[in-house]
C-alpha cells in the first residue's frame, strides 16, 4: 500500500494572445477588436498551467497453493489541472481569463483495478492458465457549445447550466442526460466546469493458456557426454575426432571454458555439459517448446471511447470510437482494436 501527491507548476499550455478583447463584440462591431487588428489569432505556447494529482495504491500478492497464485492492485486517483496540454486541446474558454479552467484532468480516472493469476495443474494436461482482468471507472470529457461566441476560432466555449424548468424546445437550450445547458450564457451565469461530462467505464478480461513440451533430457545427455569424454582419444578431446568433435569446441568451449564435452560423439553432448554444469538450465530438458493461446477481451465486452462533447452536434453524447485494447485511450487507429482477438504463440527455448 502506498500513496503520493504530485504538484506541478509551469505546465505547458496554449493561449490566443490576439483574440478579440472581452466586451468588444457588439452588434455595432460584430467582429470585436483584436489587440492587433492586422492579423488573426496568435496561439502562444507558455508555461502557465498547473497540475495536481493524488493517488493511493493497494496491492496484494498471494500464492494460495503450489498450483495457484493470485496478484492484483487497486488505484484510487484524482487529477486536477487547468490545461490538458498545448495545441487546440489546450486552448481555454477565454484566453484572457483562465481562472475557471481549473477542473478534472482529461485523463482523470478515479478507480483502476487489475487482477492477474496463474493456475498450473499437472493433472490437467500440464496446461497453465493465466487470467488478466482490467477494469476502470469513467474518464471525463469536455462539454462545449459548438458556437464560437468569443470569435477566437476555437470551439472551446462552454455553456452555462440551465434550470430544471428550462424550455428544452428553445434552440439555445439543450436538455441531455448529462444535464440542461444554455448555449448562450448570460452575464453572471455559472459556466460548466471543464471536463464536466462522464464517459463510460471499461472492463476487459484476458486469458492465456499455455503448455510447454520438453525434449532431450539434460542429465542423461550430460552423463553420456562425460562417459564419451573419458573414452575419447586425445585428438578427439581437442576437437579432431568424430562428428561431435567438430562442433564440440565451439559449443562446449564457450559454455565451460574449453573443457566440457568437446569429444562427445552424442548429439550436442558438449552443449549439454555446459548447460548442466553451469546451472543455467531451468528445466530437465534441453529444448522447451511453449505453445500458448492468448485471448484478448475474451468476453468481447465493448469498451467505448469518449463521447462527442459538442452540444451543437447531432452526435452529442455518443462515443465516436472504441476504448482500445484495455479500455484506455483511443482505438489505436483500428476500429476493431478493442474487439476480441485470439493469438497463437510458439516459443522455443534452448
């Protein structure tokens, strides 16, 4: 178990320093007044942002019996900032006043849980089962009006809250499952906090099933190699005799310093002596072939990406992508990145 807090100042952000000045957009001057009227927007990258994160970790690791082990962890996190970075995503609602930008970070996921284990039963065809489950709560997403009210050419304007009795038939009132919003806030109305919306959580269950096949017993081969070494003539020990002697010095010499198994007439005798004598072999076999099946998202659970936060869009509130292989981030450029997949792997150790 552990906990920590991070506080960062001077975070990189973007601000339009030539946006129309507040209060200058009127019916008489619909374009407003820019500090430099001769040019358009000027996006300045600066280090004026703030970041604060608090996290608590709880982990466990238990070997329930010789065949079954289980591990996992839980993370409780809270991330707040006043910018999600540079570029268009980092532009504030009002480039001249960023005081109301402080809110949930774009990657603020409060709860994360993962569990993984191993089950190995020699009586069950020597199969090894390794489940891996990941779950997380919903990340936030930003809700914007879709109207460039301050003429900074960035659709980062946020609405105000509309009352419960608001006229939902009005073109400037949007009544949604996330709340009722006014697309054209009046002076003094409370603006919706940044990243006010809640997306959907994610759940992914993965499973790996594997079995290892071993070939060529190391102890028997090592004993055979030692017997052949004792019976071999001097020139064979130097690698001159027999089919094993030709390759013995290259294998046995590198493993045991030039002594072991050079004259072995058995198949690969020199290498076996080197591995056995050096204690590097993990099993009783020289060759180990592991065959495994990996089921990604075995339950084929659909993890959705962040919803469309544009209130002026007919797709508002609907996810535009999948949540990725483990429910985090985007789909990685593939529309099926989070769907169930089955991988076959072969690995040979020698």
